[in-house]
């Protein structure tokens, strides 16, 4: 019987293997093979979302979410892709990153940014 980790990995691989490149749930750009990607728990694992729904994101988009919002904010107010896209800081990020190619990568600060 596969472990939970193996099951999650196979589910993530299944999400990434359709004929067309999967789309990032935040920015809407395609995620081509070889581009860093990650699964985002819509409700953070620390807040009870371990077995909850996940979405596939570019790694840069995932990092921006966690640089912008705390785990508590994610669990309370930003637990859907629509809510994330509506956050003012993430709206500006999406407008900026949408002009970049799907494989674009840039450093994101390690700690959370201001909410301005």
C-alpha cells in the first residue's frame, strides 16, 4: 500500500502529465515540463489542511503567496484561488509576472513582505 507521501506525489505527477501543459492556479500561465512547480495547500497544513485541496503553481507564484500572507490569513481569508488573485499585492504580482515567459524565475525575499 502506498504511503501518503507517495500518493500525493503520484497525484501531483498526474496533475502535471496531461497533454497540454497545466496552468498555474495563480497567474494562469502554462507550467511547461522542467519549470519549477509546487503544490499549494489551499488551507495550510498547520491549520488543518493536510488532506485538503491543493492547486499546482509555478514555484515563483507559490513563494510570492507565502511571502505576502501568513498561514492564519491563508486559512481564514485566502483559501481559494479566486481569493488569492483578488489580494491587492498578489494582483500586482500577477500583472507583473504575466508579462514574463512561463519558465521565468526570480528571487523572492525569504520573509513576508509588507501588506501595502
